[in-house]
């Protein structure tokens, strides 16, 4: 049986894809728009997702899907969504259960990357998310030149793949990145993390000029910060994206973190832009307030970002998190150490420290 690949074209394609999602996941797939043909077609038409289909050349059945996705497009304004993106995430991977292990995913990946490059001349970076319990996905990403950048510690509830009366340990996701073209830019990094970020980038294809910034070295400009939010109720996780940092930077972030934590989110990620030196200068105060290091993502829509996170979990076996590659081991161990620090400091729930109040 042959396999053909092509982009999603019309409602008939979307309906066949809907059937594929149901075959593989029932009604439990975490992205509900995969069950809504009209919405999925609209997202494709706007370039927020570009769906690539694998089709059985004999039957015409859709047997696989992979999408190039604008990272966290849900938090972008309409105007921002209209601008070409410099980075995409390869995700929404689905293969018919009867066709798994037949190379469908690899065929889709090559087709999806080639298509994205052909329609998006602004593309510079490709991200992949890999569950650490699946080393094969990490190995596949490494084969195309990707390296580890960030770790969402405990970011996927254990019950997603584990049925038990006892609450299972949450799963961890590794976010990997690879450059598609040569590009160099400057990033301002907190002094504490300059060495770690340099090591994380050393094995990657990204070119960066890192500027180390001390705590309080650069003043926060007057005005109000812009912090956008998005959350997935079904998986109890939320994302905050700082778009602009001003004098209320720390309190603006922590107010939303506390709002999410109080709303029963169990994992919260904060994306912090590193093209603003003032962010690097006051980022350590967010760690004092209860957040912990999650990694570094280059070229997130043109801006490098550092991740901080919060996890509502008291017990994790960090050593059981499977990663491959020296930089991935460094990332895992560093994130684990910082998570333990945040818990040992009595920071089981995030809150504003005296320093944070001062900065706000």
C-alpha cells in the first residue's frame, strides 16, 4: 500500500481527518478544533496551522496527520496573526492505529517541513515537543538537527495515558528546536542563567550573542506591563506570555500566576522575552516569588524567550525522566534542582515576595 502526502484542502478532507482522530483517540484528543472541520479549515486558511495529510493511495483514506503550528497562536492579536511567523511547532501528530510502525510519521514530517518552507519565507526555527517517556521522538528530532531547549516539568497530567485509582505522576515534555537558516541576534540573559543558556545553545544550530544582566541593572520603564494568558481546562495547565515589561512587571505576572493557580491549574508556564534587558534584570524576582527555571527558546516569533514555571506537585522522580543528549541532561538536572528549590523554600503556592512587591 502506497502513501501520498498533501495539505488539507477542503471540508471532505477535514471530515476524514475528524474520523481519523476519533479512531485513534475517541473524543479525548486535547485539541478540540481537530473535531471541528469548519474551525480547522479556518485555522489553516489563516496560516495558524498548516495541516499535512498522509493518504492511502489505494483507498483514499486519511491515515495520518501532522501540522506546522504557530506557537501559542491563541495569545496573539489578530494583527500579529497576520504577520509571517519566524518559528513553527511540528505537532498534532496522529497516525491510524493500524498503520503505526510503518514510517507514516517520518513521511509526514518531511512533507510538512518542506511545505512550511515553501510557503513561509520568514521561517527560521522549527520546534518539536517530545514526551520524555518516548525517547524515539527525541531521537527523531535529533536526526533533523534539533536540540533541547526547554522542559515543561510535569506539564502533562498522568491520567492522560494512565488509568489508576491512585493519582499517577505527571509526565514531562521536552521542547526541542532547530534552525532552518543562518541567523544571529542578541539576547539579554539574567546573570544567574548566562552560563547555562550558553551550554544549552552550544550544541544547537542557533547563533546568539548573549548579554549577561545583573539583578536591577536596568530600570523598568514607566507604564503598564502586557501579560497575555491562555489555558487548557481539560489538562489544567496555563500559559502566560509577557509581551511588554514595565514598572508593574513582577506583580503583573504574579497576579496572573496566582489567578491561574487559584483556578485549579496544576502547571503554569511563563514566557519571558529576552530582547528587553529590563526583563532579564528583574526576572530573578519571579523566582523569589515561587517560579522556577524551565529553559530557553530561541526565536519564538522573532524573540528569544526564557521559561519560568510553577507546578502543583510535591513528589517527582527527576531521575526517571528519560532524555538523550548532554544538553538535555543538563536541562533536566537544572530544572529538577530549581523545582526542588522552589518547594524547599515553602513556595508550594506562588505568592509575591517582599522583593516582588518592591519591584511592582
